[in-house]
C-alpha cells in the first residue's frame, strides 16, 4: 500500500477543503491486514503523525505530508531579508536604527537608535530636554532646558546654569568641591567627603569650614571671630584681632594672658597680684593697730 493516502472532506473527493488525514508514503513494508487509521492531531504531520508542525505556523496547522504551514507563517517567519520584518516580511526597519537590521518579528532596532530618536523601533523624536542616541542624555545644564535633539547644543549658548562648565552643551557638571557660574567658586564646607551644592554652594547641614560663614559658606569671618561658621571669639587677643582659621592672635595678648590664642592665664602675674594684695593688707592692719593704740591712750590718760 505504499503511497496510500486518506483524505477528509465535507464534500466530494475533489473538494477544495479536503485535508490529508493519513498517508503511508515512504512506508515500504506491507501494513497490517486490519488497522485503525486516525487523522493526525492538529500540529502534527508525516508518517503516523510523528512530526510536529513548526511552532511558527499560523494556527499551528501544517500540511500532513510536507509540513508546510497550511495558512502561512506568523510574523517574521518567512526568512526575512535584512531590513525587513513582520508578517510576510512586508515592513521595513526604521531608517533611524543604528544598524540596518531589526527584529524580524517586532521591528525593534538592533543596537538602538541614532541620535535624536527613541522607542523600541526608533520611531519617536527625543522629548524636550533630551538628546543623543536613544535620547539618553539630558539638557539640564542649559538655561532654558532646551537643546538640539541630535548634538545637544543649547538653545541659549552664551551661558549655562550655575553648577555647569560653560560650553555649547552645558552638560559637564562642576568638579568635586566647586560650584556656581562656570564652576569658578570653591566650596568651603567643613567636610571634604560631602561637597556643597553645585549650584548654590550650600554645605551639608550648613557646616562651613574654618574661617567661613553664610548660607553658601562664602563669607570670611568678621574681625574678632574665627573657626567653623565663625562662632568663636578672640576676646583675649590685643584689639580682639586674630586670624580667622585657628584664632591665633594677630598682635599678641591682653595683659595676664598668653599662648597663640591667648587662652592661658599668666600664673606669674597672678602670684604677683597676690603678693601686692598681702602687702596692702598688712599695711592696713598696722595702721589699724596704731589708731587703736592712740584711742586707748586718750581714754585712759
């Protein structure tokens, strides 16, 4: 029975809707005298339905002999040429893809998008404030937050926002410990590990370095003050004048004090003061005794 085939149809043998239900094509040996023949389940084909239709056949149906998809292939599965995708490969990959090829099913660009474009198939222009490949870079340093979506050149080119180095893109932030217009100001924060705000210069927790104060820690201590946030006062210095960092006195100390910051009381001066006090006390006591003696002489004369 080599070459025997069994078809099923709702009409005649020659009906156009007939489906191959069984074939013994390529079977050379004689079959059993009596056998049950079942039509192949959906998704199978070949001798005794032992082969599976391609998972990319529409509806999972294929020719029971050749395995060719009955209703064609799902999107992208007709061996699309480079640059084509989709059902029957009729769609063209976006010209904004970095590479000429794209996913043969979805059209997603291989390698991402060219400058100025985004989305999985590179069909959308960059949103306002973004530029470059896949629109991954920001124009946040531009004064107007606007820039060319391809190269990133700012719409306003004569100045950048504080906190950015002045160039055509304004996308280079200040280096560590610098801030302000064109990053020309130096942070004066107490901590070197936590830099100041690159725009305002404000330090973490408002803690300024020694010799500095103010919201942006950019004001030197006033005369007579020193230290972090300028909260210390050099009251023992001559003319209350000291340098602003450690408080070392500029012109020396007031009387009875010594040391770089004039914080040490002069012990020798204190001893001298005690001796003078003792002498004065002795003189006063002697005068008192003399006066008392005179009074007694007058009373008992």
